[in-house]
C-alpha cells in the first residue's frame, strides 16, 4: 500500500482501488489516511464512490505490516466490493488541527530538556510527559518560548536516515516509552529547522514563509490606463528568504465556477481553518463587483473555484466564524452597463454565510458601508467597529438562523458640529480638557472650543494625538496654548534642525512631523543592525537591535526592549502665540520632558508573549 501522508501531509484525497475487505475494515492500494500511532489519532473521513455515494470511515489503524492501513467502517456503513474504484478523502479540518498540535508538541520537546516518557496528540489539546525529577518548570516562560519559536517561522520537513545512522546517534530518540520502528532499512525523522530533529512518523504542518499578492495591473506597475480594467487576476508568490528573486506566478490563476478568469482586485478574503485562503468578490469596473468566490491552497499552490454569491461584491468583508463557516457582507454590484463612465451600481445589503458548499442569505442591513471593519468577539458574535459612527453586533448567526444586527454604541467621527460635546466638557468644571481624536476631528474641536470661549474661562486644552500639520491648519490664533506630547519636533536641538532642513529641501519646504522622523529613524536603525549582523534574516536583525542602546540623532538614546517597544524621551510642547512665532513652522515651545520610563508602560505590566526574563531577545 502506498502511504501518501508520509511525504505529503497536505494531501487530502487520492484515487484508490479496494484491495481487501474483512471484519477489521477496508484496505486500499494507496491512501491519505494516517493510522493511529506515535500518539496521533487515526484519520476519519469518507470513501467516495463513482456514483456519488459515500462510505463513512470512523478510524484508521495500522495493519500487520508498516505499509498496511486498515480503514475502519463507521457503524452502519456497508463495505465496497474488492476492485471498486474510490476516492479516499480525509476530514481535513480535523487532520489539520492534529497536525498543528503534533508540531507544537515537537517544539515543546525543544523547550524542555528531558526524556519524554509519554504523550498524546488530541483534537484541540495535547500532552507530553517528561522525566524531570529535580526540575522546576515555569509555565509562563514555556509559553513565551513556544510563542517565540512559532513566530520565528521555522521550516518543518520530513527526513529519512538509515537504521545504522540512527544506531550511531541514539540522542535523536527522545521518547523513552516508544522506540522508532527499525528493521526496514530506514527511519523517518521530523526536522524543525534549527530547533528539533527526532524520529516521527506522524503528520505535521509545513512552513511556507511566502507572500501571496495580486494587483490591478499585469504585470504589477504597468502604467497604461488600459490595464486598469483587466478582467483577470495575475497572482504571484514572493519569497522573503530570497528578497531579490523576482516573484513567480502561482501555478494557475483564479477562475469563477464557470471557468471564466476573474480579477480579485477590490475583493475580500479570509483564512479558513484548513489553511486555505477564501477570496470573495472582485473587480469588473470601479464600484462594480463580481459574485465569484475562489480558494487558494498554499500547500499545493493552486486556485480552485468556489460557489457564486447572491450578487457581485466590490470591497466586501469576509470573516471566518468560530464554527468554521465563512461570513461575507457588503460590496457593490452592477445595476447598469458594465462600462465607464457611469458604472451604475448598488450596495449589496444582504450578508451571506457559506456552509455545505452553498452561500445562504442572512438578515438585510440597509446602509451597510463598503468594507466594514468586522471582528470576531470573545462571545462568538461579530463586532463591526467601523466605519459607521454606530458600532454593531451581528448576533444569533447559528446554523439556519439569519442573525440580527444590534446597535451597541455611537461615537462622533468626521463631525462638523461638536457643540454638545464641548459644552458638556465645559460644564464638568475640569481644568484640562483632552481631545481623544485625530486629524480633521481634532482641528474642528480646537476651532469650536475657541469659538465657545473655553480658553477665556481658564480651560487648558490637550490633544492626545495630533501633529504639527494639525496645529498649522488650525492657526496659532486659535490653537495657542494647546498642549501636545511628541517624541520629535523639528526645532528641539541642532541635530533635529539640521535633519529637518534636509527633509524640507526634498519635500517642497514641508516641515517634518514626528511620523516622518519615526519612519526615518526606525528604518535607519534596522538597516544598521542588518549591516552589523551581516544578514537579512529578520529575527537575527531584531536580536541585534536589542543588544544595546541606539544613539539616534533625532530621538536621542533609544532602547529597544524585549517586547519590541522603543523607549525614548517624550517632549511636552505648547502651541505658541502668533506674536511669538518667527516663521510658518515655528509653532511649538518645549515646556517639559518625560523620560522613557515615565512615558511608557513598564515592561512587566505589558503581558507581552515576547518577554522572557532569562533571554533578552
């Protein structure tokens, strides 16, 4: 029997022929079903017949020889005749969960030093037993180390060695209770690159470590207008491990269920529990979307068509629900000729859920915006955080239930009139009124608060998130006295003035904000760390960044903590009066400084999984 899972754990189905049937179960000439062994449960699934019928498989067990797998019939299932052609198909979602858990237990083996005396992989949980008579284990440290290893994205691959090689390297065998099978000439190893290497016949996840992308033009960057409305997606794979190597096209390109090419620009997408990417909607013309869905499988680098939705969706949102179903909402669809300049369209207010291969309609939401920001809440409901002023829950979306959109709370955004908020703040009697807004909202608040005379009433204003551009737009006459906190201002010292002069020369006399300085400073520090480390490997560069303080021209001494936060001074700045300003961008004066330890939350209070007391990386 050919055991396909040994070399391709991502094979979900295969054609096969029944070779034997007895009271123990069914044997095939080849299979993707992993049999119970090595602590991992056997696969479940079905055998699909040529006439569309299915035979349920409740378990897979090892037979009399290492290459023998018994497919155990589910209660009440009838066996096929010997010689029947079938398609063996595993329950992939369950297998993938087992693979993830199995790989995680191998990582745990690398974190804890000691002999393994037992273990079990289960659906949703796993267990390893260690012989550690004198060791004291710290759960938080183990969890942090596991998260670090997972984030480092190590390659996972099977390897084979001879019986003789394993005999000469007994340290590879970590499990005391179960010895690897020998006598066949070779033994299968599981290697997690740079982390773990030991005998294992089970199935494991793979690391792809690559980036899938597509755009509106073919090839990316083509400037001609005609390419803007192409009706096919050209998807590419880019390997960050080889950043200078040009991206390559995926093995095929996406199509709809009728085999027509589709353009996935302006689509929504979500990862499924089995690791595939579902992409919903796409582009006909601006504001006119496709009703197609398609799946990308990173394990096989292939696209496959999915079922059509109720209407087209241009800029929809797709979310994977806790129970594995897929939710999609919003997006616009054509209601007139598929041709500019009119591009007649309407918003698709009917949300849908994908279950059992069919998109089912849910509750109508008139006024649903394009590309709503949806998140799965801890209670399993969907939470819409924007862009509407009112936040909503989408509740009761169980199987067969159309769900309910329930408003939660409203906030004021992009508001032209803040009068009620300003008067409420004034009546509170507070000495300081803070604006927890940004951009145009902050500018409107500054202007309207001045118009209501709050400063004359002795109030001090503080903006929690603003820039020198916002101050300049408001005008000094209105914004004078406003308190802001920034890590950088162009006129702080000689170094900031010199750098800002160079910036302004290249940016049409625009003054740099703290955001400009932050991007420049962080990129320069990263590139210098890469040069010092002699590599473009991101984890190695980050470790180099954290080794010692950075002497930065713009931010002064900077320390990158184990949690990744850059610690530096923050400056308390006050907007000048018009008479005190000497030029367009002479807007602020320093009135105080906060040290890094005063400005940022302490490391021990952050709860960051990257933090491990014993290692500063």
